[in-house]
C-alpha cells in the first residue's frame, strides 16, 4: 500500500492511499479519515460508498463527515466506485463502466476481468484496511449515497454480521426495476434477472429483512426520484415490519448539500450503534 | 441578476447568481448562502473571499461553512476571485490574471480594463447583494483564505466602518515583501511600490491598526508559509498592541481540510460580533 497524501483535519488525519487490487486487476485508490482518538488505540470504522461518477475524493472533500467523525471518534473509509485506467473497459455513458461499478461482480464481457466491486468492497479492501490501520474490525458501519446507498444497503442486507448499523442518502432502492439498475445489471450480470435479486435492496429486504439499525434520508426535490424508487423499499420495510427510520426531507435535492445537511444525524446514528 | 441555481442546504438555500458587472466589464458569478432564519427577516452577512485559482464554488462546496451559518443565522457570500472570460486578459501562471485578482484595482495594461476586484468587492457587489437579498447592511463581517485572507484583512483595514469583525485562514500577510504579491502588484499596480502599501495587511496594520475583533488561523505545516509571512503581520500587531487572536495550528496545511477544521470557530467568532 502506497501513501499518496496525509493531511491534518479536525485534529486527525485525512489520508489517500493506493494499492494493487487483485480482484479489480488494477491499482485502486481509497481515502481514510482517522480521528484524533485513533492515536490512542483502535477506533470503529464507517464505510462510506459514493455514487455515480465519484471517486474516493468527492465525499472526502464535500460531505462534511470528518468533523463529526472526529467528535465521535470513528474512522471513515471512502473507496473508489470502480476500477479505473486506460486498459480497463469503459462506456461513454456516465452511468456505466468507470465511475459506475454498482457494487457487483461482473460476469459478462467486457466487464468481468476488472469490475468486481462487490468482492473488492466486502473482501479485499477490508483486508488491506485492517492490515494497515489500527481499526476495530468488530465495530463497522456502512453508509452510502445514491449508487453508494444501493451498495451500502445491499452489502448490509447480504452480510449483516459485519455491520452494527447501515444508512443511506437517496439510495438507488430498487435497481432491478429502474433505469439505474436494469441497464447496468444487464451489462455486468447478464440478462438473467434471477441474478439481479442479490443486488436489489428492495428485493433483499422483502426476502430476508435486516436485523440492523437502518436510517434512510431522501430529499423530496431530488431530481432523480423516479430512478431511485424509495417507495418500493419503504413498502418492503413496512410489509416486513422492519424497524427503520425513513425520512423524506422537504425541499432537498440529490447533491452533497443535501448530504452535508444531514451528515451530523447519520454520524450520530452510527456512533450510537458503534459505541453501544 | 440571474439565478443560476438554488439548492436547499441546512434548511436554508445555497444559491448561485450571475450579474453584469460594470467595474469588471463582464458577467460575474457569486454564491450566497441564506440560513433558515432569513425566511423571517434580514440576517447578518459574512463575506468569504477565496484564494488563488478559486471561483465562487470552492469554498461553497468544501469549507463546511453552511452548517454553522445556519446554526448562527447568518448569510455567507462567496464572490469570485477575478473577472473571467475569453475576451479578458490572462496569464499562464496560476497566480496572475484570471483566478488571481488579488483584490486590487489594476491600473496597468493589459489588466486595467477588467481587473477591478477591490471596487467590485467593496462597492458594486454589496450594492447588488443588498438590493437583491434581505440582509442587514449594518451587520457585516469578512473572512478569507490565502489570497482571500489578504483581501479580507486589507479591505477591513481600509474600510473598518463596514465590518463588525474580520478573520483569515492562512492569509498572504505581507504581499509587498513576498513573491505572492510583488509579482502581482507590479503587474496590476505598476512598479511604484508606494501604491502597494494600500493593499498590504502588514503595512496597513503598522500604519493604522484595526479597531475590530480579529482572528487569524495559520497551519504550522502550510506548504506556503514562506510566501504568506504571518510573522510580519504578527509583529505589526504586537508592535501596535493591537487586540487580536493569532493561532498557529500544529500540523495543519493550506488546504480546505484546514479551513473546515476551524470553520466552526470562525463562524462563532463572527456571530459573537454580528449579534452583539
């Protein structure tokens, strides 16, 4: 693992690192915020998964997470959203290929050789992270925005034992029924829709439920509401009598201004679970 | 004045606007954050002047000001740092021309026709602002980063009656004696150094002092410390027995991570003066 930068931030350190990923077959960059409490021993860790077009950098610079992470004493990890590079498949559309990994392991050409973001986020990057940073592996939480909200929800639904809490900002809540999902799942996973259900938060919620604290914020003026389909996930949660906090936030859109506005709530929510 | 965007943020509105500037001779873009309290009547306003290469957008997205502005109930204005456009003089260097107006009124070719950022920030933009937004003209404060810290300090030193408080992050504190200043003042104002003194915080402080609450934060690991020369301004403040808070912040650099880390302090400092 190579250190690209380490900058002091809220008495902690905002670092950016690169490592050679086996599952993605390319160098991958990620960011870690270590709060000041990390100097005294291992701290809990929140995974923050970003949305379409983002790298590790967007949330690191615009979401306003570090101040609250420092207050509560938790680390935050900001992974990239796909493999990247000249030799790696891509598409002209912003919502397919590089910057749009959708947190699945692609089985189809030309994506299969590199686009393994599910295995990367759930397997390889945790190994790199816990080997290189003094973090509490038993105290993890996960959060995400838009495509990253989809990632956070589906990963938590599939691997709930790894996390103490999960939250999402404006998640792609039912990708198997949305143009943000059907196009990408067809490309990455093939046209057999049976394989898609493992990556759809609404379908997973209906199937298995989720025994974790769950918080979802969604702006009522989000320009992508029709693609996100929060109503499908809300219905699945209600049908299962699933404990959850769903908040429709009046007037907010899909931007980082929305996320920054409620970041304090999400960080406090996760802190309550992580320090329980 | 044209509205480019208005986005809900911390229960207020983050807007971006454009107007035709007479003093700059081109359209100018600026951002205003209106806190939720603005819905009930006029609120105080903090000017936030940005540094080299920045537009209105950098601090708006990365400085983390809005949450604190909402808590205290003050507006924040984020102006651009220079005139911009195809027909406007520029230089290949990042620290001269577009993105580097240095908050002076240029008298020299080729800059004089458009580079009038002092008059723009102190005259024209306030007129536009108070005509279009319901703000307390009698409750203004000013803050800035790097080149914008230079702008905030020199404007407050020259027009203290307009402001209730002034603060800066890593300001260019003595430009008449720095490569961040001499080059630009020579280009914009000519080689007669007598004209430079009106735009040098250290020289102005020595000459006139400042009867305003003053807060300056400077990182000890700032990569530009030799260009910023905080020691010159610190000496001038001490020599004049000028009330001020100067903080050398251990380990911090020149980035927005530094600013975000201490934004809460600066906003509380200004709020104390604005709501006195």
